[in-house]
C-alpha cells in the first residue's frame, strides 16, 4: 500500500503540524484567483460564441453594479481624484477587496472548514447577483461565476487539512504554484479575449475605407490660433476626454447594431447599420462638455462629427403630441433624457458614426453615438446608443437624474485660460494669454481678460466656425515683474456675461471665473 493508505496515517500524523496562519491566507487568495480566472475565461468564451449580451465576467459586473449605486458625491470624488482612470481605480479596488476577503476566508478555513466554504460560496453568490443584474444579462450569464466558484471551493477544501492534519500540511508550495498558474493564466486569457471582439474590430476597420456620403465641412483657417500651449481648436481623438460608466468598453460588431424608436410615436421604427450607412450624412463641428467639468477643467473637447440627423429618424416614427423628452438608452444600460425639441429642431443633433473623420473609437461609442449641440453630455451624448424612447419628463427619469443631477442639461457659458498655465513663470514683456470659451448653440461674442485688479480688457477672438463649438481667444499682455492674477470671462452671442458666482458641478454645471496665478521675471 502507498503512503495514502489508512495504515500509514498515524505515522504522518505524528509529525508536528505547525501550519502558520498565512498559509491559510495564501490558500484563500489562490482559491479566489482560480475562481476569478476561470470565471473570466468562461465569460469571454460565452461572449465569443454570442451567448451573452450582458457582463458575465464577475469582477467587471461587481464594479459596474457598484458604479450604478454610487452616490453623486462619490462619483465626483472619483472623477476628480482619478480623472479618466476612475474605472481602473475601481477595478483595482474591487480586486484588492476580493483578495483580502478570500485571504481571510482561507485563514478561517484552517480551523473551521465548513463555515469558510459557506463564506466563500456567499462571495460567489454576490458575484453572480451582480452579473445577473447587469443590463442585457441572460440566464446563461450566471454559469461562468458558478463554475469559477465551484472550482474555488474545491481548491479550498483540498487545501484545508484533513482531519488528521496530513494532506493539507504537505507541500503547499506546489499547490500554490499550480493553483496560482491556473488562476493567472485563465484570468489573463479571459481579460485578453474579453477585451476585444474581433468581429467588432473588423466592422470598425471596414468603415475606415468606406466612402462618406454627404457634404464636407469647411473649417475657417482662423479658427485655430496655433498658440503653443493653447488646446487645439479640434482635439485629436486620442486626446479627447472620456466619461462613461462602462467598466468594460462595449465592443459591438456594427453588423449586430440596431436602433429602435419606441414610445409615444405613430409607428415604431428600427434602423440597422447597413441602412444607416446608406443615409445622407452630415458633418458638424460640435464641442462636447461634461457637466462634471470644474471651472478651468478639461472635460470639454471639440471634434468634427459625421452622422445622420436624429430628427430624420424621429420624423419616420412621428412623435405624438404631448411628448417632450427622448429617453436614450445605451447597450451598457446608461440612459439620457434629452429635450425632444433639441432632437427635432434644425440644429445638428446627429447619430454620429465618425469622429474627426475616423470611425468612432470604441471608447467614444462605436458604432453609433448621439451628439447634440447645446446640452451637457449626460443628457444627450449617448454612446453605443440602442433605443430612443419618445416620452415625457413626467413619466421617465434618466441615469444621472436619479442620482441628483438636473433632468435637462443646457450648457452654461464658460471660459478657460490655457496659457500661461497656473504657476508658470514667464518673461516680462508681451505675453500671449490664450484659452477657449464656449456656450454651445448660442455662440460666444466677446471674451475679456483681467490682470490683477485692473479694468477688464477685451481679448481677440479667433474666427467663428460654428455657434456649436468653443472659440479660441488671445490677449497680448504687457507683463511686468512680480506675481499676477489673470482672470477670464466670456459673453455669449446674446451679450450675456458668464456667471461669476462660484457653484460646484452638481446639480447642473459649475459656474465661476477661471483664475490663474503666474510669476513674471
Ligand atoms: N453609454 C454611455 N454614454 C455616455 C455616457 C455613459 O456613461 N454611457 N456618459 C455621458 C457623459 S456624462 C459625457 S460627458 C459624454 C462624454 O463623451 P466622451 O466620453 O466621448 O467624451 O458621454 C455621455 N455618453
Ligand atoms: Mo458628463
């Protein structure tokens, strides 16, 4: 008989079994890794074979569920602390918390195996619950998390000492190495495969070479002052700010994309990618702004958008009298409440498919997003849009409006100094003070700069390309040595000055004057 036979047990049991607590913690951690790895890989497989349109990977699902339950103040804190990395920070946070919980369970398992296994299973149930409450979740979505959890339980029960103390005491290094390798490799493969659906990339690449049907836009030469340090008039896609609640950027195969118009309409209509391609496209310059932008902040950007006017699609459906809002829905569950009027009047509200001539980047909504001049992004600029429900403000409430933000989101007049930067040191003499000012769909008529307590002086405005975009401005300042405060204020095309009152972004956009302090030598 071999060493595993009952006859030899007493022999092994006589060895002193001194298992330090951290052994158990490592076992718990590795069990968690095995669970997450297998679940992530299985989730990627489920998506790859087209059996899931939800978020079957548990880590992403838990983070996503967390975001959707985040109070506005915490969201503001996350955006201001981590900027556009807020999602990565949340994913890392989720993983760290899970790792600690698993380690604790592993430590408990050394003494009390059954309660530890129950606790581990409960963690799995939390993951499964998050997965099943994600938008678009189907019954099969639960499988990856169940599979992973069962594997983790098995690992943990194997790691725990046998009643005699023999099995668990032997060779933990090998067990950790094997479990760790399985967990890490499957997590890596799952993350890799889940990150990019190749069909989506192929459909996006196909649009690169497709001809654009419609009119080309002419941008006046003088719209960009080309001053070093001044944000370019048109922001390149790679530098464009990004704000969304998607933990994993949706990668949609354009050929699977459909947009439905529902609700208070004469007839529901649906449009697919091929039909949209055949439409007469329009190019429009529109500056997007986030309501969370602080005074002087950079959550604003200008791009050329190519798309089909939303009003033409809505006209096919025929909105009924009494409707005053369109509830836009995205594949990721995000919703936006847009005033119906802004989508049916003559402004350039587009179902955009291109950004600065390129197919929309996945991060910015490929295959189709909405862009509406004059409204903050959270009430208008739905990425990965899938449904437009014609309705009323009384009946429906959108994603951020249930979280304390205003239901309608007209953009406020604002201005920003880009150069010199706050805290910069410049040479005495003529210094170009320059920046941007915006009030989309109204336009900017005047910008003024104030140095210290001197009278406000008029800046020179760059050429006006559209009332829907920001406008660059420059003021030639005769700088004298010392420390100076520079202020800017803008007037919209109606002659109204921006509000000097300091207000935070919530609930409907920040106001106040941007001030920078610079040193002159
Ligand atoms: N699907 C989806 N669309 C969305 C959001 C989102 O969270 N999900 N965020 C909105 C917000 S708050 C803003 S400011 C803009 C930002 O667009 P961008 O990321 O392309 O700059 O997208 C809007 N569209
Ligand atoms: Mo936003």
